[in-house]
């Protein structure tokens, strides 16, 4: 199993490539990829028309119908495009303190050289459709 995406590995120096991957480095690369994946609109990548998220503005037209759609979309994108994550579980998390955002908790297993590690990723979708990722 690879620890980082190809372009990330190519840009590193030879010395950095020879050391054992650190779990924090792997996690940082995964989170970076999820940020990219969730902020690209489906259909905008010519070689993979299914890469990226649905248009969030149209999906949020009916809030109650949008939640299950977004949960399924997030899980589908992770399953298809982030092979270092498995056992994907996405849940809506209401936040009354941030009425302009929609939050999700993503529970996954990060595949590592020594097995796997359960992690939780918080995702916030703002009114303008921007997706923020944190752990």
C-alpha cells in the first residue's frame, strides 16, 4: 500500500523518500487529498467525470433531502478515490452555533504499514459550497 499520492512522492527529495513514512505524514497527505477532492465539482476533471462532489448549491435546495444525499456522496468519493481509507461511515452533525454550515463526522480506518488506525475527520460545508476538513 502506498503512503502518499504520486505527485507528493515525486516532489520530495531522495533523502525524504528513503525514510520510513510517519503516520502523521500519511494522515496529512490523506487530509490534503480529501480537501482537494471535496472542493472540486463533479464533472470538472476531464479524465474522471465522477471525481469530485456534486454541485452543493443545487443539492442544498431542499435541506432535509440534501443530508442523506451528501452523506452518501462523501462516502462514495472517499471509497472511490482514497484507497488509504476503509470502513467509511459518514454522519451529519448539526451545529446550532454555525447556522450557515453543514457538518459531517467521517469515521474511517486509515490503512498503515502496520495494520490500520481508526480516525475521525470533521467536515464543514459553508454556504458558498467551500468544504473544510479537520481532524
